[in-house]
C-alpha cells in the first residue's frame, strides 16, 4: 500500500520547496545580518556589562529564531510531498501544554539571562556611590545645545536662578553675585575630562525632555525639566567621542551634537586653564 508521502502533485511539491527555501533563507539571512559588528567602540567600564547583556540577548533570540525558521522550512518542505493529511501526533492537551512550555521556556532563556547579566550592571551603574575623586560636571540641555559647567578651582558650583536666564548673556541663569560662581567655567557642546577618574554628570533641562547620549560609553539618560538626574561612569579610553541627543526634542534635534574628550590629566589642566582665561 502506498504511503501518503508518495503521490503528491509535482507542482505542489515545487511550490512547497520554494516556500521552504524562503523561510530557511529568512532565518539564516536574519542571523547573518544580526551577527555583524554594529556597536560603536566601547570606552567605559560598566559598558562591558551592557555589551555582554546585548550579546547574550542577540545570541539567544538569534538561535531560537534560526531553529524555528529552519524547523518551519523543513515541515513545509515535507508537507508539500503529501497527498493526505497525516495522523495527528498529539492530543490537543499535549499541543497546548507544549506551546505554553515553549513560550515560557523562551522567555526564561531570553529574559532570565538578561536579568542575570543585567542586574549587577544596573547596580554598578545606578546604585553605587560615586567615587569621591569623580569629576563633577553640570550639563544643562536646551533646544538645541548642551551648556556645560565646571565648578572651577574652588570645587563649588555657583548658584543659578531660573529667572536670571537670558539666552544670549546668561544661558543657565548664573547668579553673578554668588562668590562660588565667580570661577565657574562654562563651555558649549564640549566636555573634556581627565583620563583615570570617574565622571559624574548632573543633568538639567531648560525646556523640553532631552536625552544625554554617549554611544561609546553606553550612557543614555533623559534630561527632564525640574529634575537633576545624575550619571556616573568611568572612561577606559582617551579620545574624541560624540555626544548626541537621543530624545526627539524639536525641529533641530539632529543638530544637538557635542563632543566628549577624554585626555591625559596634564592636558586636562592645560585645557581647563585655557577655558578659564577665555571666560
Ligand atoms: Cu535634545
């Protein structure tokens, strides 16, 4: 007696093969595309943890994606050679149990791994006390620039007052009568830090929500009017890096670009001195 696999129409089998190849190609193509190196050069200590979390997520879901697409391709290819619906392999209950087990299993593999790798990174990035020798910098975002302020030799930021803000003469509303503010150093769209120290950035916003984004340092933090969120991180490389705004904040959002320089400590002192003289 012929098996149900033996008399499929050749055209039907050809279509099934083509469809199976398409699914297999999508699975393989997706994984090849996702496996390319697409992260910018890493330059911070906690960033290594973020990268391993992303890598784990991509590898685990990429593997599941590939296996499912190849299995799908195989069943389509095999099904195309059949003339009759084959016997049911499992009861409805078993099918349902299997679906739930697979769904939960996939969530545990992907999300569980991300939590296991990510929680220590979260603790290092958000919960650790900033080192005492961290360089503190005040960054005030506005449409469409970054106002940067250093406390100067006294290490104390001068007072600011929103009603003193004047976009051309006093962009962050410095109180000129406060002696602590006399030596504050202000730059625009440029942050320079000495290599070998932690960086502690206090963020403000004058108008809308912006997002302070340093792709190389794996740092991204919203700047919200009325709040002063902080980010603390430790650069592991010297160099010239980009600051971007990662929150669509208006028509010239794309222009909100700055530079973040990590330089040897001696160069930093020279740079700071030069800034001070030009204030
Ligand atoms: Cu912005």
